């Protein structure tokens, strides 16, 4: 499956395939537990049930499909907003 390395700030980055396999996304909370398997100390991670009320950063990931292949310059963003506003008030 792969290994992860902890930074000096105690942060860990999980590989993309691990996140996909276990359905992990930015903002998810993991519960850490310790256990013994075959006499060895292991760490168990359990995904916390989503009982959040704030949208959190995971909502922005769901918008990625709308941004792919589009310009992210401020000029183009402003044009897109103006176009949407015109469309809203013309209706």
C-alpha cells in the first residue's frame, strides 16, 4: 500500500491511491487508535462520521470539475462573474 513520512511539524501526507481506496478527502477527521497485531504495535485510523455543520475545505474539491480547462486569471474570473450577473438580471 505504501509508507508515509511525518514532517517535523508532525504532518503526514497520504498517497493519492490510499485516499481514493479509503474515501479520504481534505478536511476529513481521522480517529487514531493503537493496537497489537501478531505482537507488534500498530496504529489504526478510523474515519470520523461526518457530523459537520460548516462546509469546510472538502466542498471546494467538489467544484474542481467546473474549473478544469478554464482560465484562472482575475480578468477572466471578473468577466465570468459579469456575464453571470447580466444573465441573472436579464431573466
